[in-house]
C-alpha cells in the first residue's frame, strides 16, 4: 500500500451527534452517532472527492505547491 494523505479534521460532540468537517477539503463534512462513524464518514467523503475526475482545458496545467508547516500546528509541537 502506498503513502497516505493526511487532512485536518475538526470534530465535536453536538447533543447526541458527532459532527465534523475537513479543513483542507471544503465540502467534506459529516454527522454521525459515534466518533468512530464520523471519522469513517469523513474518510469516505475525502476519498470520494479526491477520486472525482476534474476536466481540464488544453492550456491548463495542474501543479502542487508546498508551504512550511505553520508554527501553530501539532506537528511542530516537539
């Protein structure tokens, strides 16, 4: 199995439900009865979004950019 992508998820308990969304993938959100079900739904939503074919114009280019991890991120808390 290849490398895994990581996305930041905001999750919280709201009444009887767990709600959450992916900060890095706008539009991926979910509501479930348990935390585990919520995380699985967010994972499925991310996979669905990322597997969607994106039409391109012939002159367009797809590229990626890299930026330093923000100082406030959990990854920078040694």
